[in-house]
């Protein structure tokens, strides 16, 4: 075998063993999914650890009942989807028990009862539902607040705008794009106490129960233990302690951040390790994906210019499919849809799913310009090489490829930069890369502007370095 | 046995029939010049001889290899046929030396050292001994074409095909290239040359073949073809070419 063939086999073998490892290792412990930004029920504290009422209750119950589990913090929507797709064993995420959800999930006894409130910007004149007529209301998908607001939408004549994330929802209200938002009372009150410039202007509506959920008909054992544990921690006073800790204290004592260090530099040094690990994840994903996408793109490109009809047909079909699909749809399909299709508890770790997503999408784009680059080499070159008696593949390797690749270099650099930026989209399947890190930090300290500025600068710095590196390589090649 | 035997050669692109049944035999050491108006099928015919174009119908046998036989290894046949193109087609990413040694080394005909030595000899023959390390783009058209000839000769072919080798050159470059070709002919190389250089054809060719409308209209010794053309098509063609 040639060197490159060995490399391809090794990459495939590594991927294969990852899959095998992932499906055996996770079977022993329960995987419990939670939301990332739902303080005080769950939020990331300084240093990257998750805290909150849900997390602490789960932890206390697990100790009582001897449950082994791994916590997986992803967006609420992804957590619910993964539970129904059997990717996780349970979800604890301030989830309201509703009749619709009961059709897909089995719920524990209620561990908290909460009502929905309406919040508006501090200086807003909106005082009641009636004032919302013709205005826009911000909602977070899948929440009790969203369900309640939807039910009174036509009665009060407002428009609805959905967000995936509490902070973006608050911010939309704060800057005045939306007139109000609907949120669970403890969440809203915690946020306001911690610096969100909103105010609550309604009483609590639609009191609802929060429950721990498993997929219907599955994990009955886990549910039984949860209920037993809940009873036990309510009885011994641990439960009350946990709830009081979060609803009757200020944020700084919980997250470990001091209020004085809210300057740009202060925020940066405080969150250095969190940002660093996010950055590392982004770089890891980028580098691996670039390598895989380049291999895939080269294969697609060569197939695309092969004589005969089969190669080009395969190449254009693959490029057509994966270039035409939005990256986010592809990520969801591979992470959630594909295991669902296979069944048998098949799971793909988020990192692998993210890597495959980027490889397919960026690989398709790469394939398109690689094909174009080879086609841009004058036909006479191939004829001259073949007329000397060189076989097709030797001619390809020695004559066409070196010239084609030179034509492609600017496209490659461009694609590398796009790949780096596209990693941010993978936060939707719960990969905590640089962008998601930003979301998590803001969920805790609400410093949207400074943190996003910080994240943007980091991206620009890496892209600048990447561009320099590429230019250097380009100069060397010429 | 003749080096090249072509029987009833047809080539169509869709409905357009470019070659309409050609027959030609070329002997060892023979130099055949093919003349005729543009679009008469000369280049297509030449490209059929090393399978750059696949004939629609007919038979081509070169040095005993039957090209229409599926079992024939076309790469092996091509090693024995050198081809020189109108637009040189040098490999722009390789030096002159690398252009010449690429095929012999890749096909393991010669070691790198032997190939280098051969290449230096060939460059001397075409008068470009000092250009071994130059990049093709730094050479004039005439120099590039002479490198292309050296590149083809490096494979030690038994037959050389020339497809309008001087048509893309500035007039003052044409002489150098033709001189190299004359040297080759004098050395006994079997050559088929598609050309518009009537002077060269007259001086060097053993036989001149006149093609028009996808068929060989007339062929014979240069003196006969140029001084005593029989067919009206050839008379008309020569009138136009010589009285420019």
C-alpha cells in the first residue's frame, strides 16, 4: 500500500473504534441531559462546572439512591430531542409536565412548582397583557412561558418571536425589539437579581410542575429511584436547603465571580480557563475537520474529472447533497436523526457527529473547487503526458495535480477560514466550542457585549494567524 | 513490414464525420508530410494514431500493435510513438530537464542518472544545452517547441508524429524548429508531419499526402504533388497556399 492509502485506512479504523468505544462505555452509567442556560436551575459556574437547583437535586438523589450518571449539558431543545431519540437516558432541565409531553415521556413526581410571569424592559410602559396589542413578544422554544403566551396570543393580539436561549430572549426585550417576554418565575427573578435590566409586571400564571423525564416505557428503574430519592431528600431537609441556596442568595456567591471584576480585562482573566477550553475544542474540530474535508474533497475532485460517467456522477451527487444542505440540518440529522434511524441504542458522541458534519459539508465544497481546479488545467497537459506513455494515474499525480493544486490554494485558504467559523454552528448539538462558551458565560453574568466582543476578537486573531500561515505556504510553493 | 498500417479509418463527432475512410501505409525510415486545408481532418488523423482520439471504425496497426484490439496496452504503444503538439504542451511546473526525464524515470526505462545524461545529449541536439534548469515559461516559443521534441525523443520512440509544430511560432522561430526536424529525418526517424510549411515538405518528405474533406485526395513524391498536381482540389489548394 502507498503512504496515503495507509493514512486513509488508519483514519477509518480510528473512527470505527471511536464508535465502538462510545457505544459500550456509555451503557454502564446513565446519561442525563440538562439545559445550559436556565439559571437558577442549571447554569455554568466559573471554571466550567454546572450548578443549579436541578443539578444539585439530581446529585443529592443520586447519592441517596446510588445512581451513577454522566451529566450532559446541551440546549433544552436538543435535550428533549435526544431523549425521544434514545440518545440520553433522562432529562432534568426545569421541564414542565404537560399532557403532550406525557405521550412521549414518563415523568417523575414534581420536584418544583413554578408559574409563568411576564417581564418587560425596565423603562417600559407595558403594564399588562392589554398593552401588548400589535407588539412583539419574545419566547424561548419549548418552555411553559411559550405555551402560555401562545394560548393568549390571539386574545391580546401580539406577535411572537422565538429564541433558543434565555439570554437572547432577555436581550431582545432589553434592547426594545420585543416588548415583553414570558418566563418561569424563579428563572426570571434570579436573572433580574443578577443584573438583567428587566422587571416582572404580572402575577404567576399557569402554575406548572417540573419533572424529571425518561423516554416512555424506558428506564422505569431510574424513574423509581428518582422518586424514592426525591422523597428522601424532601424528608431530611436537603431539598429545602438546595432551593433556598439558589432563590435566596446573590449570584456572586454561587458562580465564584466578584462583582468588582466586570471590566473587559477582569472578565477575560476570570473566564480564561473556560474560554481556553472552548478555544481548544474549536481548534481541535477545525484541524481534524480540515484534514478530513481535504481528503474527502480531493477524492471527490479526482472522481469528478475521471474518464467515464460513473466517477463524475458519484462526485456531483455527493457534492449536490452535502453542499445543498444547511450545516445545522446536517448536524441534527447525523447526531439525532441517524442514530434514530439505526435504532438498537446506537449513539454517536457529539464530537464525532460534529466532525462528520463538518467533513461532509466542507468536503463537498472542497470537492467542488478541487474538481474545478483540475478542470482548469489545460487538456493539452493530459494529452502530452499520455502521449509519452504515462498511465492515467501517473499523469494525474505528476502533471495534473501539481498544477491544479496551485490553482486551488486561494480556495483552500478560504475554505479553512470558513471551516473555522462553521465550527460555531455545532454548538446546536451541544459541543462546547468557543461560541458556546460565550453563551454559557453570558448565561451566568449577563455581560453580553463584552463577552461577544472578546469571542469575536479571538476568532479574528486565529483567522489572522491562519491567513499568515497560508500565505507563507503559498509563497513557499511558488 | 510497414511501420504504420491504416485501413478504412472513420471518425465521427455526433453527426459530423471528420474522417471518411482513410487508407495509408508508412514504411520504416519514411518521412510523410500531410498537407491540406484547415478542417480536412489531418490533425484528427494524427491523433488517432496514438489513440488520443478513438476511431469510430477502421483498423490501425503500429509496429505490429493493433490499436483496435482491446488487449493492446495503449501505454506500451505510446512509449514507441513520440508526439509533438502545435502548442508545445510543456509541463509548466517542471524545469526543462524534469520535463524531459519525467516519463523515462516514471516508467522505469532509465535510472535518474542515465535519464539526466540522455536529456543533456538531447538538449545539445536541439541546441538548448544551456537551458536545462530553465522553467518553460521563460523560453521563447521556438525554444519550447525544441524542448518538446527533446522530451518526445527521450522515450526513444520508433515513430514521431508532428501536429503542426510550427503553426504557433513567430516566423523567425520557425527555422530553428524545422532544422531540428530535418536533422531527425536525416538520422532515419520515421515521421508523420502535419504541416503548412510547403518548403519543408518539398525538401524533406519522402511522400506528400494531400487531405481534404476527410479523405486522402492525392499522394506521391514531393515533386509530383507540388509540380504536377492531378486533382482540381489540390491544384486549387496549392494556388492559394503558394500565391499568398
